[in-house]
């Protein structure tokens, strides 16, 4: 329903949220009038657990809302494996139900209650927000809408109204809705908080919708023994398929939850995200950026060391579960940049910054670091470390532990284990490892091959260097994805290296992520999801795991989860052109072409030299019929990729889309001929044949792609370019053979 920005109200001197409405709504007088009527109803709500809507504004033809700025975390970040402790669960459940009850009593039905639309502020207050799909009713609960059933499920723009995993049965069916639809969503939320999992699941959104209509969730008592029967019964009543069998009102549910809270021992206030510290205390620091360490040697040849130490500190700190750490790519944007720390903190949306310098002299390492409460530019702690190079891993852990201690971060036992002392390293091997990581960041074919050589040299010197093995594994996956080596060969080398890393160190998150990527490319979707989630569990700041999980989800048509994972990666790496492109891809494969353009263009703004963003932008422009713009972007992507004289799959598809099949076949013939000289994907050739309507040839080349283990096969189920052959029985058979129907 729009895009939300943090803003400052200069007249009243306060920070607010600004929500810009989509042009399709603002340009339709009928829809805008209805929206404004309903917005006035939401603005009339006055409850401490509901976000405040200040005003509806218009400037220069742009319509926007101004709202209370809620500073905290969404409820999905508090969902814990196995469920929340009962006192914490009820401390959240009571104000949540009371907020919904207050809205219903003013005739406002939310229609999109889900964890991401509920926040817990830093001072522990729960807030229900995003009434973008709210429906104003003339009467309270029990009244029905006057819209047609179709309008409840799909808007005039064809967008689903609501979020499928949290829909009521009547929403899934497209039936008239009333306040009782929110009670069903509350039941799903409470079940998820109690069990640590949703009550209704499935491989696709359609499967989840079917589960909502058909299935009875597992009894909470079978998932955890300490759930009081009365609480389980209340949740089951919310989840009744028939609205009439649910609670009569949200107020009745709130009263029952309040009674249970009073009867639960050691009940505590709603958990903050995290609880607010006393004024002046530093416990409020829950997000951090590590700025590039300065190379104080002034020797350009030592840049790899300063950058490597920066990345190592980011990686160690990112392992702390309660700390959001900005990823390396975004942090490195500030290398050599002179900006006030409060400005950097605002740009990255962080509370604290770690800055300093690194120096390598012979076999000794000297690191100086300062922790700064960035928004007020106050230094909290400074320290200088002087160690032998073989103790560098211990040094990294010591710095990470000190940062956690100084910002009063609650460190769990598992986090503490991650920060405990580790073995010494072979100094010369570690230098080669750092050089390999530094080279790999460039991503060009020459840089990747140089990285491989550095990692291999590190392992010759120290075969037990687990990080060098995982670095080698990542480099081999890059070689496969960029057409630098036959996929079967590169993937085999990557798997061997990742497995060796895990034999040496099971907690190596990067190795788990590589195995997850390989499993996805080979069609073992459950194994891919398991490995990638394990990588994220070990290192919640590992953006490569989030982006790989994004691909797994959208390749199996789990588009909502794909977009959520992509946006989590973007929160960790907001200045990454690659992750903006991944978000764009998640939207492209969901056929949301117009929305994808924003992210592709942002990626190009961040780095106009990134060929992948130009090519993917062209793909969406082509799908929208904007052929001239698409050609310009395809050509620019080809130029930046170093392939000015090489035939282009994108240009072949564009020619066919424009109706110039002769040109499409000419480019296709060049691509087939080029296979004798370099790696040219059989998958890509199959996709061009599909667009040309040459169905048998498309399937013949898909069989070749399977023989060659082409990386593109993972997109078989979802790629728009295969739409012309999707209804052929052979297509469904290939999906099954490649196990892409598993979820």
C-alpha cells in the first residue's frame, strides 16, 4: 500500500514516519475517497498499543500519510524456537488483543495482522501498525462488508489483500469479511508465539491457503508440555474455521488472556526489543557498523590486511544473536570517506560504530579500535591490541567480546561459545587467506582465479585452516555461476572444500551456506533450506545465506518468504548493489515487474559498473513491453561484462519479444556455435527456444542442461521465459525429476 520513510517534522521538531501512497490509488478519485474515509476512522483510534496516524497530506500531486515513528523490533524477531516463555507470551498477547479490540469497537478491522505488523518498542510497549488494508465498518464485530467478495481477496490492481499464512478461511475463499477475520489471525499469531512455528504450512502459497481451509494444527500440548489447557483452548477457539465458533469479540479474547496472565507465575512486562536502559546507559545499542580499519602503514600493499581484519571483526560480531551488524559491502562504502559519525549512523540506521586502524609489522599485529555511540558522537571505549600474528583469531574474539560487554549486550551461552578462544593459526597461511578474501571481493574472473590461488597456497601451508577451505568453496561456486568453469567440475570442488571446512570446524557458517547453495542447484530443496538456515543460525549476519535462501524460496514459488529473506539481507547490507538486485529478482520471479525496477535502479545508482543489475533491469523492462529501454540496458550490461563482441541471451529474448524472430534465431545460432569455444549454458539456449515456440528443441536442450548440471536449472519451475512450454506434460515431469516440487 505504499513506501514508508523515516522523516522529521520541522514544524513540531519531532521524528515521524511518512507513508507515500501508490500512484494507482492516488490517481483514482473513487478509491482515494474511500481510502481517506477509512484513514479518518483509523486516525480516530486512540489506544496506547496502536500506532498513531497524524494526517493525510498532499504535495506536488503526491499523497502521503504522516504517522508516529515506532522505534523497536517487529514481533517476528521475538518468535523463538520452541515458543516464548509463558509469561513473555502473555505479556505480549494481552495488549495485542486489547489493541485489536479497541479498533473493532471503533469499527476498524485490520485484515492483515501478522508478526511484521506488530512492533515492540525499546521501552517495551507493543504497537499494532500498518492499517494499510484496514476496513471501516459502520458497526462493530459481526457486521459484513458491502464490497463484493472478490474485492476482499484481490484489489483492482490484482494484488492479494492480506498475507496468506495469516489469512482466515473466509479471506482465502474471497468471502465477505468482518471483525472475526482478525480473531483468526490473532489465533495464528498466538500459536506461533507459543509453538515457535505457524499452525498452517505448505510448499506454496496455494498449499498454505489449502491448509488453512482444511487442516487442524498440531495440538500445542504435543509441541510443549507447559502450555496451560485454557490458553491452548483459547487459541484453538480463535482458529475455528467457522467465524461463528470463534470468540464473540476481541474484547472477550483479551479478557480471557488477561485472566490467564494473572494466573501465570512470574509474569513480566512485555519484552522490549530490547528493554530500555536507564538514561545514559548503553544497553540501548543493538545495531553496529564496523567502519573499514585504516591502513596506518600507508603501504597500499597492506590494504588486504586492514580490509581482512575489518571483515573478520564484522563476521565475529555478526555471530551475536542480539546484535544487528551491517555487512561488509555496505561498511566498505565508507573506506577513505570523511563523514561525521552521526551522519554515517543515520545512513546505515545503526546505534554504534566501531572504528580504528590495523597494522602488520613482520609477524606482529597491532589493532586500535574505538566504540562510539554514533548518534551523539560519544566514545564509549577504546583499546589497542598488540599480538603475534598466529594469535589473530584470539584477538578478533577478544575485540568482539569487549564490544558486547561495553554495550551491555546480553550474550547467550551459545554466543559466548562462539567468542571463546580458538586455536593459533599458521601466520603465513593466514596472510594468504586474507589476500584470497580481498581478491574475491572484486568478483571479476581474474580476481576470482587469483583468490583461488591464494586459498590453495594457504592450505598448502596449513591444511587445517577451515576458513581457507570455506573461502575456496565460495570461490568455486562463483566460478560456476559466472561461466568460468563447467558447473559439474566447479561444484564438485566446492562441495569437497566445504565438507573439509566442516570436518575441521562444524560451526563454519560459510561452509554450510555453500552446501546449501549446491543443494539448491541440484534440486535438493529441503537440504538447501536446512543448510542455509543452519548458516544463519551460526552467523545471523551472513548475507550470502539470506540471498541464497531468497533464491531457494522464489524458485519454489514461496514468494512471500523469498521477499522477506531478501529484505532481511538488505537490512544487514543496505548499500549493496548485489542485494538490491536480489530483492529485484525476488520481485521479478513473483511477476511483480514494476516493483522490481526500483531495486535494480538503486543497485545501478550504488554501482553503475555492476553488469548484473543492468541485465536484470532490462529483463523486467522487456517483460513490461518497454523494449527500447530494455535494449539499452542489455547493451550496457554486455559492455560492462566484457562481452561486447559476444552474443547475448538477453538480446535474443528481446528480439523474440519484439516479434523479430529472425534476429532471435540468428543470435541463438551464434550462442550454440560459441559452445565450442567457451561455457555457454544449455539452459539459456533452451529458454530461447521456448520463447520462439520451438517446444521440442527447448526440451532437447533442457535434457542437455541436466546432463551438464547447468546452474540455471534451479529456475525451471518459476522462470517467466519458460511460460510458453509450461503446459506441456514434459515440463511437469522435469520439475519432478529435478525435485523442484519438494519444499
